[in-house]
């Protein structure tokens, strides 16, 4: 019984860490996406001149 409780606690800890990593990766994705949009917008602006 104690082993099962330890496993559940470990799984909850792993799930929490994975959730935190997922949130951080989404933040990185949005930052990269914003800079990519700005870059391509600048390229289109410079090409249209």
C-alpha cells in the first residue's frame, strides 16, 4: 500500500514538472512567433520599397 502511495506521489510530481515545462515551451514558441512575424513583415516592407 505504501509503495502505491509513493508511486502516485512521484507521478504527481512528474506531472507537475511536465506541466511547467509545457507552459515554458509555449511561452518560448510565442516569443519566437512574434519575432518571426516582425522579421517577415520587415522583409516584405523592404522588398516593396
